[in-house]
């Protein structure tokens, strides 16, 4: 029977203690076993408690110790958080592995896994080469924090920098649990966190070029640092869609990849379906590398991709048709470039001629875009691209005579001019059905001031043609016969990107710019991959009571008197859905999370932009009540960003902390 230890304290060399939850298989104290580590900031005691139960107990049942550690400054762990992926955080991860390997229940070997932040940490800690770390499973994370994180896309400022920074504003303010750290000490620890916290959206926004902040923790800076075997899981509806191609090409150790149709969820709970048995795949991987058992996993082709069939556009997609394919390596000999030229209104197989084409997109262009990273919350996926099409240059290919498979990272090579010293290109790769409906396949962005160097922006010379490359995010899809491949090019993309200071007109000449499509054609007789059955119905212990129902709103509102367009996302229940208030029955704590996000702009004025995030969170038990209210706002002038942050916190009925800060940060090519 598995032994579950609610809190284990892990001492760091500087005396700080990190809090962990531990699952030990029966007999581990007499016959030590390998250990599986997950190391993230999201509070193992409460906020990830239910999710943890879907994995860690099953690792223990398979003969592994499983440990879920809170990063320094989060949950019940001592110390203060400095930033995401700080040097201290990575060093702590290295030291945690050394501590694990020395325990009497561990045989000295450790595997590491995690999704999102946990994937980053798996890569980054592996790069420090802890002797006991033998293999890692990163799920939906990146090797390159500049090119593929929440902060900048194609060198353009992402509004996710603000939104996710506001989420962390709340997490950085959450208290430890007095039942764990002590009734006398918890308030002291909480005050220290509140007084020591920076407002991360402003902190990140001070770094608007590819500088040392983004290089820190990007294993692409030296792939040779990571030598352990890697099994990467990702999803086409997730944000991190390029990393699997890069690591498959550049990491020198064993690499496996599985890319499904999923949003930002573990594959065994993946949406859209089909799901995959992540827990079973992980155990096969751990068995091979930590126990020396030949499971056959490493004999299979290392790269597995789900090629999604064409689908009608919808903000809520719960399943995708398609098929799994496998590749022996990357780049693949089965994938070759198909070049289509951007001619007047069309994608052609040969360059054409004609008059120049111009577009000055309304600042509201992008309303069909959904979120860059879907969490499979209803309405967060892109809708019909025809919603925006009138604000873009549109290039339509001929109807396909036969299906084509696209696998990899398409790109545009553009010759373009702009009428302002600052601006960007937003490009959409679209699947147009015979009835005209347009489904987004991939997006690509290029900050024109970064055309020469992403460490030192260079102003655009108005009217001067520039040659730029616009990489699309990676994709695996099958565009069906009768459908068209379409490219849309725009000079705005709200609310995913923060706009340039002034409306920008882009000018293209036909026949000098081209789309490169990575088209897959596997030879006849290529073996079909092994079947991936639905995950088995494993018992999951989740003693939870819903105390109050939640709700949500995702809407776009146009004020016809002012011209203001507001995107609203209200969510009562946390990041993953409108679950309302939940009581974790085994610890007696009621969790409440409410967030309200507004992005406002006028079609004619990029300086009318305003982003606001309001959040509340609370923890309630018979003997404990803590409440947090957080507010974040971002605006801009032509020269500066203006940010405001507010925080108010209560212990019971007593207001124990109140703070407001303002930040003025010069624009630097953004």
C-alpha cells in the first residue's frame, strides 16, 4: 500500500526549507526505489492537489517514489520568489535532486517531469547535470524563452506578458498554510512575501530585446548542456509547438516526442481528444531509463505526431479527426518544401505581377484569434477567420486536388515596406473549406524593428522595402481535397499583440514574397504506428465538494457611441474553468478564485489600448480565512508603457496589507 506523507521538508544549503508531498510505494524504506520529481510553484497543498492525484499515486503503484516540491517562496516553502526560472530556483532544483538521492527510500536515481513551468524546470535543472538525474519528461514547455514563451512572439510584445504576469501577481501573494508552517509563523511569512514581491509584468517589460534575462534558462543557448534522455509531450492547441522540432534536431542524447491535438493539459486528460495514456507512457520511459527494464519504448520511432484533419472553425473543439504518424528523426526525409508565391489576391505556384498591394489593418484585427494558448476552456480557441478577413491582405490558393499533409514550421519570406518607423507583420495560415469557412492552422509574427537584430531594434525607414522572414508556429495537419490554403497578412493583431504606437500601412509587391510549406509525403508501405488506446480508467482519489457553482463569460462588446471594443474574459473558478468554490475534503480547505480580464481598444487608435486584470482568491477553513484582491492595468503612450498594480490582503476581517505601485517604462521597438 502506498504511504502518503503530506509534508516533507527539504533543506537547501542556505538553510531555506522547501515543502514537498511524498508518495512511497510499499516496502521502499527497506528496498529503495527510483524517485520521480515534479518541481513547480503552484501549491502542492491545495491548488494542484486534485491534479497531482491523477499521476503521483500511480507512479508509486508502479514502484517509484513520487515527490511534488513547491518552489522557494510558494505554497509552504520558505524564502522569496525572485522571478520565473531564476538562478536560485534552478540551483534549488539541483540541490533537491541531491537530497532525494541521499534518502534511505531512494536508490540514488531520479527522473524529473512537469508541464509548463515544470517542463522549463526539467530542461533547466537537467542542464546543470545533477549526477542522480537520469531522464526527464517535459510537457508543454520550451527550449527558447525569447522565441516561444508568453512574453514576445516574433519580437512583438504579447499581451500574455501582462495577463500571465497578473496571474503570478496573485500567486506571489498567496500565503502559506498555518496548519503546515505554524499558527504563529504563517502571517510573518505571508507579510514577507507581500513586501518582497515585484510586479512581474513591469519587471519583464523592462527587457524588450533578446537579452540575458531571456537567455537565462533557454537550453537552446547550449544544447550540449542537456545529456539525459528526454521524452517531450506537446499539443497543437498549446503554445509550445516549435520546441519538439528543435530539440529533436539539436539534442544529442535520446529524444522522444509525442505531439497530440491537445490544449494546455496533460495528455491523459487532453482536450481535444484523442487522449493518450501519459501516465503509462511515462512509466514505460522511467522503467527503461531508471530501472533498466526493456519496455520496447526506445525501439519505436522516436517522433510521433497527430496530423489533424480539416475541421469547421469553432471556439470550442473537444475532439479532432486525424491520424498518428511517426518519424525516425528531424529534419525528416519525408518532408519537403512546397513554395507558393504571394501574387495579387492569390497563392500561386509561380511568381506573378501587378500593382502594389497595401493594407492598414484596423486595430481591432484579431478578434477571431481566441487565445494563443488554449486551456480547453469553452470559447478560447480561434473562430472563423472571415471575422477579420476584411482587415488583411488575403492570398488564396487553388482548391486542392488531393489532401496535403503539413508537418513542421511553415514560413513567409516577405519583401515589404511600411509607412512608420515602427510596426509589425501578423500573418495567418488558414484552411478554407469549400463553403468558405476559414479555420486557423498557424500564426506568425515579425517585429519589423527586429529585422536585423533582436538585441538592438532598428527603426524602419518609411517606404523602404525590407526582406523579412515570418516563421509560423509548428503544426501537424492534413488539409483535405477541395479546401484551399490561404494566407492573411495584417499590420495589427489585437488582443494577442500590443499594437505599434501608430497605425501602420504595409505595402507588398506581387510575385516577390513566398510561403514555404513543409509538406509530408511518406513512401507507400510505411508501417503504421502502434495504436494509442484511450487512457485506462485508473482510480483517482479526489475527495472534493463543490461549495458554490461558478460561471464564466467570454465576449466582445462594441460601444457604438465611442467606438471602443472590449474583449472580456470573466472566470469564476481559476485558470482551468468555471468551477466556483471547491472544498478539498481531506484538508478541509475551501478555495475560491475569480478573475476578470478586459482588453479595450478603438479601431482607429492604437494609443486607446487598455488592459485590465482584476482577481480575488481566498482560503477558508474553520480556523483560517485569508483573502487577496489584486488589480493590474497596462496602457501606453507613443513613447512609454504605463502600468499600475494594486494589492489588498486580509487575515480574517483584518486588512493586513495594502499597496499600489505605478511603473513608466520606455518603449523600445514595441
